[in-house]
């Protein structure tokens, strides 16, 4: 991979660092005539932004702020599988320095409301005469949980993904159900939305 100096380099290579991808997205928004600004943020998994510590080294990642209809929308284009208007939790409520029309200033990205993260669980189970439980568990997710499972699917194969989800779903049931479900046939269906 060649070193990128312009957004065009990232576009032509069809790859780049997270910074390169965020700046390419910013260039595309501006090229479309939209008002958008970059923001350097601290990855919340690594630390917190300290406005009294004047060092750019504390800023890890770049997000894009799209201003439309007088409202700022924070976007996370470098985060794989992250839908529009959703940012990874590491960049939600993250402090940093943003550009705007009148210059640069310290700013914090908004925290995601709890309502943006939903998990719907549905079980279609049958209890047999012998005490065996069979059926399906269905999970539909939005928000951070869905993003986690989509990104996890990029790192592991399908069988590992299913095994991880199935073993995790067993812990969500009372102890009596877990004992019977170990010997039972319960399939799990995951739908990250």
C-alpha cells in the first residue's frame, strides 16, 4: 500500500487507515456541497480528553461532523459496518478538537441515547414429555450490540460466531433452563440490524 497524501490516493487504492477513510468521506461530503468538518477525538477505550494538556498526541481518531438543517450529525466513517448516524461507543461522548466555520474549538461528541441500543429476544420453545427443550431463540439487535456482532463476524468464521452467540445466550436463562438446554437442540438466529 502506498503512502496517501490526498483523498484521491485513498480512493484509487480503495483502502487506507482510519484517518485516511474519514478524511476521504469528509472530502466526498464537501465535494457534494454539504457542510462538514473533521474532529480529532480521544478513543474512550484508551483515555479521556484533557483540555489542560496541550498535546495533539492525546487525540487518537477522526470522526466527521455533518451540519445539515442547523443540526450537527456525528459520523464514524472509519468504523467498519457502522451505520449512518451511529458512532462506536469509543467515540460517543468523546472529547477532542473540532473544526467549524469560525475556527477550531474543544468539543465532545454527544452520548448515544439508551434507546438507540435495543435487543429483542424471542423464544419459540417446546418442552417435551421427557423434559427436553427444543426450539429457536431469535435475537434482533440495533445500536452498539448489533455493531459489535457485525464487526465480530469480520474477524471470525461463521461457526465461531454461532458458537460464541449460542454459549452467551445460555447464560441469559435461569439455571434450570440452562441444565435442560445443554442436552437439547436449540438453534440461535442472530439479526444485527
